[in-house]
């Protein structure tokens, strides 16, 4: 089961449907303490999904006030698989220039900047991927496969070894898939990217299961006690 | 490279898809929206647009249920429009499962709606639909509202720039003159708007054959082409259109489905 973090901004039903289509359950978690209780209760909680719709600063603020920032930081520390989608991927970078300057989670050193005016903004639609590094997250994905993007800001990674796949938009190379250990980010929306997107979600689920089989028990935090989980259907 | 998008659109009345037969008011039931959405998705549609034309509250609720079901079944983006006039309308459609919400008359009457919706939910989900008609007296394209029935006196280019500034993430531009004719898109209008703004423009109105898609995506400089009746009446299919565009060197999303 994947914990989908609710930052109170976007609709999470499409990403949940995406996981349902590849046979994985999800649970929506909107507070740090809810996650702690859930992780103590459920043995099958494997990975974390950090979705992202809205603005960078608002999302970081929500992570802080909801207590989910601690959940994300702990996951990164213990190596629990975490996937950031769209803004969720950008949050994993050091800093963003969206509406001023906001500090991110710093997993991937680099900045998030706005597209130049020489291209239409947002970068919206289906763009082909160039896979630059083989990785289990991209198993079955071929060069030239299309995925659906919609974003006005893009990341500029400082360390190229974290880049798994890129997309070319105008003169800009958009980092499309990032990985560092078990922390992943995708700039596009796999849940809206047809069968290719489904493949990537399925691969993430496999990575989560494999990680849990190897580390799950020791990685579980202590019970928080008595807090029921939040679910939206 | 970013590809050009082919977007089928269908009207939903009280939870059912209706097809226009001939012009304007003649409609007939065309069946189950979920089946149609899945069919288009399988054929290679890049997105879907669903327009709610229900007049009653019950009709709208029925459409919301349709939006939820369609959104859960398809894995491509879904835009929903029709009668959106408040931020709560936008929120309700997003919660029902729409990825983007299209606003038209509501945005003309209250342009702040665009700004508020973009601020609350992000620019990426705000589509402003503009119905344009060539007004001979003005010597310009005029913005029409209420399904093209009422002129506003506003110049389309001025309005398009304004909505982009207010935070629209995309413009859905319909040529009222061409709509329903199947004589081809209004290339001049589409190019004027596409060159005037820095957000993507979806051309709509007039598609009758595969060549029309090619024209509007090249000469018309549209980022996407929307069509309804040409696909409903199976005059051409999404696969045929994409195959043709690909031959012509227009970048389109191509999958095994299209090849088969």
C-alpha cells in the first residue's frame, strides 16, 4: 500500500486511480501523526507518493504545518521509496524561484526556474522521453515514449548522475525523471500518461515492495496510537 | 519534442452524450459517456473535453457523476466545461476528477474568476474558452457569450491577452462561424490568437477531414486541435488523423494502438 500525502491543494483521485489500475492500494494521509499511526498499524505500507499541484511555497508550507515534512524527511533518511510527481518532484530540489525564493527538500541539488518566454508556458502536452540511464523505475520504457507534462517551472539539476530521463522543450532540456537512492521524482504526470505512465507506476510499486521485503520491519516507526486514518473516496 | 494534441470533445446533457445533428439545436442521444471516453482513449486521443450542456441542477449533478466515472476509467487528461461561473464551480469539477476546468461566459462576466481559480488551483487547470465571430462592423473578431448567441463588443485578441495575463493556462478558441460546418478551422483567427499569447491554444470549430487538422496545426499555429462531430460520425478517426499528421511531419504522440 502506498501512502499518498495530501497537501490540501490538488485532487488526489487521479493518482489513486493510477495506482488502482496497476493493482496497488493507496491511502491518503494528511498529517504526520496519521502517517505514524498508520505505519505502526499496517504491515503492508511500502512507499510514499508526494503529489503536487499548486505553488512551491504553498506546498512547502503545507508540508510543514501538517507534520508531513517529518514523514518525508524520515523516508528519505531511511531509504523508503518515495515518488514526487510534478511539483512533488520540484520540492525535492534545493530551491525554487517560483513566486520569490523558496527552499525545498534538497535531495537533488539544483534550482527550479521558470521557462523562458521563447516557448509557450505552461509546457503542456505529450513530450517524448530520452532515457539517459537505465533504472528499474524505467523498466520497459523506451526512448521516444510519450508522457504528459503540464508545468511552468522546471528543474536545473547540479548533479547529472541523478538524471534518469529528460525531455526536450524548445531549447530547454527538462529533467523528466530523477533518482537518488530510493527517492524519485517525475516531472510529468504518470497517472495521466497512458500505458507508459502506468508502466512507471507499476515499476515504482515493485521497487516499494522489494524495499519493504528487505527493510520493512526495521523501518517501521513506533505506534502513534489511536488516530484513525483518513481516506477519501 | 512537444507533440501537437488531438482532442475529441463531447457534449453531455443530463449524464448522456448528445450529438449535434445538423446545426445548433438538433441533438440526438449518442449513448454512454464512459464507453465513448474509453473508445477515444484507446484510439489515441491525447486529452478529452467534456462539455456539460445541462440546464438543470439535477442535470449538472448527473454530469458530475459522469466526470468522476470517466476520470477514474481513463488515463489521459480530462477537461470539463459548461456553465462554470464561480470558484466553487471550478472546485466541484476538480474534485469530481477533472484535470482542467474550462470557463467561458462566466469569465467574461467576471474576469477575476480566472485569477482566483488560477491562484487557488494553479494555472495549469484553468482553461478559458473563447467563442469568436467575425464582426463585419467592428472589422474584428468579436467575443461571443452564451453559446455564441450574444456579442460582447470585445475584441478577441484583446481578451485573449487579458485572460493569459489573469492566469489562464490554456485557451480553447472556437470559431463560431466555422463551428458545425466541417469546412475547416478558421486559420486566420487561430494564428492571430496563437501569436498574440504565450499560452497554448486549442483550435476548435470546423474540422471535417484530416487535412483540416494539418492546416490548423501548421498554418494556424495551434498547439492542439479539438473536434466533435467529425469523430462522432466516424468520418475520420483519431488514428487516421494522427497517421496523416505523422506522414506530413507534424509531431504527434504515436503508440502501438495507432500503428495497429
